[in-house]
C-alpha cells in the first residue's frame, strides 16, 4: 500500500522545473501588464504634472496674469516650442498690462525621505525670491510635510534676498533678508528646500536677463487659469 501511495503522490506532484516555469510565465505576464498600464497612463500623468506646474506659476509670482514657458539653449533664452518637451524650462510672468514681473523657476533635490520638487518665483529687479510652492514631496507626515503645510514657513519666501545666498536658521533667530526660519522638528526638510533653491538659482541666474528678450515678450503667452 505504501509503495502504491508513494508512486501516486510522485505522479501528482509537479517537478521543480515545472514550478519555476510556471512562476516565470506568471511573472512575465504580470510585468507586461504593469508596463501596459504604465504606458497607457503616462500621458495623463505627464499632462497633469505639467498643468500643476503651470498653475503654480501664478501663485509664486504675485500680480502675474500671463506666463510664457522659456528654454535656454545655444542661442540663449527663447520661447519654448513643441519640440522642447525634454528641455529644462523656466517661465516668464507678465501682469495685465503685459509688463514683465519675474521668472518662475522649477527645482528639485533630495529631502529627508525622497526627492522634493518645487517652484519658486524670482524678481531679477529686486534680486529676491517672491514666492515658493512645493509641487511634490514625500516628507514625513506631521513634520517634514510642513514645508508646504506651514503657512509661516512658506511665508519666508515671499520677499527673500538671494545674496549672498539663502540660509536656514533656527526658528525665531532670523535677522537677515536672506534668512529663513527653519521648521522645528523638520530642520532637514527645511534646509533641503533652501538648498534646492540655492543650487537651482546658481544654475539659472547667469542665464536670466533683467527682462526676457523682445522676441520672447512678443510671443503669445498663456493666461491665468480661470481668467
């Protein structure tokens, strides 16, 4: 009896090779499904991120009613075109009379948990940051996420000198026009925001004239959402 039972069991149990092949096929199918879903949703995600970025321009540049995406190339600063999808860009902001107000500049860098993406407004005339908005962050809930939830911290960036550079200091000790009160308990995240702006500004400041070229200013610009 035991011999017959063992033989039947051996015939029923699949071999290790068959199990591996089955798992491999299952993994391949799952991978293909993930790729297919990603490819299908990527245009929607990309479009949404672009819309969020452009809408933020009007919040970090007070008084702006119109904006123009710009790119920097061998010929200098110019209006962005359809073929510039992968090119780093900034935004020129204009008021209701089409007078230049300032630039909105995207930046990103490592935070405490993950990459922080932000946008800041810059007035070359006053050499000051005039607004900042965090676009994407996975910082610690209740602490690091205060870099966009804490109105007092965000308010530091409404008139902030960029010279010689922006500095994060202990909360309550700010004394200079270039200083930011760090968030208690989220110093690393606070300093990350400051570092991202400083690094991004060092890259972009030499490329940005006091006003965009006339050829840029005459290019049709996008209106403020809802205007």
